[in-house]
C-alpha cells in the first residue's frame, strides 16, 4: 500500500475535481454576482430527515454515495493541498453546474500556483478546453455529455469502497467545516494495512451529503481536500457558460 495507496487516492480526488480532464475550494473569471447573492435552497430529498444527531455511520455512507440525486444547479469552490517531500502544492477549483430547459451547462476553472488557469466550459452538445496563455483551444463533442458527466457519487463510492476494505471506520460526530455542518468519519488501518500508517478523515455535509473535507495522512505525506464555498440553487447569467478566447487563439475540433 504505502505511497502508492495515497497517490492513487489523491489521483481520484483530482479526477473528481477536474471532471473528465483532471481537479472543487489567481485570477479567473469571477463568480457571477447572481450566484454570490443567491440564497441556498433547502434540498427537498427525503434523505434530509436522516441528518439528525442519531444518524448511523451506514446512513451517512449511503447518503454520500447518492449526492448526485440531491445536487443540480450549484456552484462549488474547493481546494486540494498536498504536503510531500517538504513541498506544499495547492489546486483551487471553481465549478458551476446549471440546468436550463433540460440542457446542462457547466464551467470549471482550475488554478495552481505558478501555473496558467485551465478552463472547461460547455453544455450537452460540446465543451471547450483552454489553458491560459496557449494559442490553441480544444473543442469536443465527446468530452462531457449530460448523461455521462463524471459522477461525484460514483467517485466517492469508489473511494469509500477502497477505504472500507483497508480500514476500520467510525462516526465521531458533527463538526463545522467553513460554515457548514459535516458528519466526521475517521478511518484507521486494519491490521493487514497498518504498515502503511495511512489514516483518513472525511466530513460529509449533513444537508446535501457531498464531501466537505477529506484528509489523508501518511507520515510526512498529507493530502487535504476542502470545500470552501457551496451555493445550491444558482441562476447565473448564461454568459458565464461562454468561453471568450483571446484574439488569435485557434480552436481545434476533436
């Protein structure tokens, strides 16, 4: 297990953040003002009635695997921080998902220190990928389709399955994460995995059941994923889902 295990899990988190390309909480296109001012809606799912003090560990894990059913129009800002070999790296992701007249529109902005911002913007018909400063952008009809968007719950199911195979888990209670309430789960290595020394903590949102925070520790190696902002029920201006490319950038179709 060891370093290979934490590297695999980190890759899974980054894949979730970046969707079909890679990366959640620089300068990029600012969040639409309507998004900033929008009051969060209360999810209508019956699962919310389970967000009580006496919820079981199994119920939290089950709801975490069904987050896709409860989140539609939303803005999410998240950050992945890795500490490895004395180095700290951060990846900031902003993402918008919005359904209008039965069509999905999305935008992602991925930012790392000393690296150009990556943009992924599109809808059910096509998507555009552009890295700031490059002279080409990629347009494809196959990168993201509404019916096959990278699924947060599927990604979480895979990670939870891996966690539960190699670790024992415990629900320790509710804690605040950036103004939201999360169910805190602790995973400790089972005997056969104890040599790796990897411990994991998850905070699952008590309202919408997405992962608010995830921490993996393995000696001097540490990975933290954390949601900084979540706004549900957004109604952004449609201009947000159009990528305005700099003059002279060539669009390549794939």
